[in-house]
C-alpha cells in the first residue's frame, strides 16, 4: 500500500542501521512487524502460559532448579562418537 507519512529522519536512519534494511520501506516494515511481535509476546506472557507465578519463576530461575544448585550439569552424550573415515571391522 502506498501512503505519505511524516517520519523522523534520525529515527528512520537509526532503524535502518540497526536492522540492516536497505530501503526506508523495508525499515518501516521491519519496525512494524517487530512492534506487532512484541505486543503478541506481551499478550502471551500476560496470559501466564497457564502457569502460576511461582511455576514461571522456577522455570526460568536457575537458582531454583535441581534443589537450589546453581551449577550447570555436564552434558551427557546419547551416542558414542562417530568414527569417521574408519572402516567397520564387522
């Protein structure tokens, strides 16, 4: 849709720089989509995702995971490492 708008040139230049948009139109589209995305995220978080405040807090607070342990658990490999380039002895 084509329309005439009055947009602060400094703000538009900053949005173009931040987003890497190559045109003013692209910069405005990116900014509008980002605003809509943020609003949708706010709606989802306000809804609470079906969890209580305590459940949300414990889901995102590492201090509450594993009985208060703040240390990261080591990753465990599900499979043994691949032997690339080696022939199968079987």
